[in-house]
């Protein structure tokens, strides 16, 4: 009670294995419609979930979003890793 409610951020990296550029584009567009933001890094995305969301719920939604984007794009072979945090990922470049 009385604590600060923080939004949950998720960083996601997805490797789409042996896919066409058309399938990759469809996959990316679907994640964008689900409010994911592609980082400048090749296969990395981030999303911010509503305040009060649990890390487990954010990861569950992340898995669902990736599965839906893959299905829409006809992709059956991919690998993904995601991490939930109370802070947005720190991005930098040289």
C-alpha cells in the first residue's frame, strides 16, 4: 500500500531462422501493431506495459505477441529471449 506503481518494460530479441524478407516484414509489422518498438540493434525490440503489470504477465504477453506475429507471417522456426524490468533498457551507440 502506498508504494509507487511502476510500468514494466520488456526487452526482446528474436532470431527468425530461414525466413523470407516478406515474412520478416510481416512479423515486424505485427509486433509494431502490438506496440513493440524495434531498437537499432538488429533483432531487438522493447515494449512498455501498463503500470501495475507483473513481470510474469509481461513475459506471458511477450510470448503471445511473438507467437501471433510468427503465425501471421507464416514463421515456424524462431528463437527468442526476453527480460522484464522496472526500467527501460539503456541504449547507446558509439
